[in-house]
């Protein structure tokens, strides 16, 4: 992440195309009114500990509602009310009806715990060649060793694939366009990452147009994550055309304050959809109070340590032992918090009642009472 925040709010609307239906974006007043009806949005990017990536989470063979239910119960115990969850077009392409059925099952579980979900359609991060079927085993000690891009590195610029990607987005979005369990749609995670840069611009613009053609009842967003000059076009498009502005942040508090001020220049609600990296001076204790002070949503990366290996920092070498200071995540797989003090801070900020972790007599599995 470049720490030099030079981005300024543009004075005119950046063009997408000659026939772009601009009127389908929410007005500033619509977005502000919607946000005023919401609680303070707190939660995390959720991938169950039993899934190495978004494909493994959603494929029929590895979809794990038991772990999802248990782990979202732990999220409830923190007072969290929002999960950000990644999808993948390959799972939809293989089995559209099955994916939507599993999404509905997931949403039933999450809503039972008082949690609504922000789904993410596309992603420029990590491994370049996603495939359906059995996913690789985690590389010991390596952060996110199995996470995959969506649609994939070459596919981002393959316009012949765009009809499939459009059908994927519109089918899912229409299916849940008025579902109260879905709080937002995040159209594209970190466009331009993994060396894509501006080659992601055409897909990003199409994604907005496809979503506007559906115009769900929930707001749309694309999070900005890199504030260096080469991302100016991607950032301007992302923030100017989002109903609600969102950003990612993995460094210290002074930089966070600068990013919040920049995002607020768009005169729309602001949500931080990724943060919390302990070895980067980015903690719940330091950052969550700042986000709450500015009424900015707080969605951290990671809930339960598992196959994604996100307790390890970016760039960790193979066979790195468990770090004394975790990078992401809050709970171990048995429901034990990494830090009792962090949990206390989170619960205090979310004004959450203290839920008791009890153990099922028949299986010994932890659950929220």
C-alpha cells in the first residue's frame, strides 16, 4: 500500500461510455438516508476455517454449513452484524442453481445470528489460474496460499468471457436483489492488484453497468486499496460510481485519518471493508475506535484461523512456524480467542452482551450459548 494519499475528489464525472445509464446510481441523499437506517456496521471478511478459498467455500462437495453456523456464532458473540463474503463465477458456471441454493442456506444461517452479508463478485488478488474441483492443500506457513482471482489473470481482459461474467453477476444479483439478509454488493475486490493495474478498467466499468441494469435494493460499492498515482483512474471510477464509498486499510492510525477524510469528500457513507494487520501497526484497539468516531463501517480481515493461513503475514516463507503475533484472524479453530483483551475491546465498542461459549455434550464442539 502506498502511504502517500494524493487522490483528490474529481470535479467532473468520469466517463464510462456513451450509453451508460447514470441515473441508476443512488443519489448522495439516497445513500445517506440508507446509511442512517443502519446500525454501525461491524464485522469481518468471512471464509470458514475449513475452506482455503472462495471456490472451496461454495462448491457442493466442500460447502460446510456446520462450520459456518458455529463460526458465525462466534462472530455474533463479538457483536458483529456484517460479513463480507467472496463468490466465484466458476462455481456459478458449473452449477448456478446449486450455488444460489447454498447462498440461501448460508444467508439463513447468518441471519439467524443477526448478521447480514456483503457479497463480492470479482477479485484481482492472489493466484492467477482458478479451477473448480478439489482445491490445493495449504502451503504450511504461507499467507493465503490457495486464494484465487476471479475471473482469473488472463480472463480479466478476455472480452469474449464478458457475457458469462455478466450472466453470473446478474443472475445472482436478481435472485437476491430484495433480500433483507444481503446488506450490500461489493462488485470488485481490489481492482488492479496482482499486476493488473489499468487493464482491469474495462471489466470494472462493465461490472458497474451490469449491476445498474439490475439495480438491486441494496447499495453497490467497490473498495479502493492503493492510493498511488497509477491507481488514480481505478480509484476515481470506484469511488465516483459507488453508492457507498469503501476502502481497505492496513497501516497506522494517522494514515487512516487521511483516508477517511479523502473518502468523505465524495459526500457518501464510508465503510472500511478490510483492515486489521497486527504487525503493520493496525489493531482493533487503535483503529476500531477511530472508525466508530467517524461513523465508518469496520469490517476486518479474518475470523477463524484455518486453511487460508492468514495468521501469517504477507510474504511469509514456507514452513514459517505459528507467529507469536498473528497477522489476521480472531479465533482459533476451537473458538478460543487469540487475545482475550482484543475480544473485550471489540465487545465494548459494539456494545455487545457477553455471550458464553459452551460445549456440546455429545460432541464436545464449542458453540455460542
